[in-house]
C-alpha cells in the first residue's frame, strides 16, 4: 500500500523559514501530482501548493504565493515545501497529498482529487 510521511514541521518565529518533506513508500505506480494542504484549528482544510503535470508545473494559493515553493526529488520519491517569510496565520497542520493521475490546473486545488495522504506535520509560527 502507498503511504506518505511528512516531516520538518516545528516552531518558528514570524519571518523565519521551514522546509517540509514528504516521502512516499509502497506501490509501483508513478505519483504524477503532488500537493500540500493545511488545516488550522477550527477551520477547513485549505489548499497550499501543487506540483503537477509530472513536475512541469506548479500552482500556489494566493495567501502563500511568493513565500512558499514546492519542489520534488523523483529519485528519492520526495516532495518538499520551502516556506519563507512565515506569518502567524500560517500556523496549521500541513498535509502532503499525491495522486497517480496528471491533474489539470483547475483540479489541483481540490482535496478530493488526491488518492494518497500523509498524517500531517505541525507548523507553529510565533509572533
């Protein structure tokens, strides 16, 4: 079975940086689309960033555009989220998601499109 595992979360001061990692194990199919979502206490899960079209394109939520960068390492089967200029409102549990399909731009923001999910990693930004 395919499993995803996030790591790299922690506590950081506002304006600081963190890099999240998500490694996949199991399965033999290609993971053509990767994404990061986040969920703050009392709020719904929110799209953050996606790596799609087999890594040739990326897309970001307006709230993180210019501050966050998604990337992948195909050899390690790992996707990363580099987070810079962090704000207190970025505080949330961050989840990695993946799917074997090549999702189009209009679909990458939709959580229901992703077949595989990690357990989440906590990011806390202090003011």
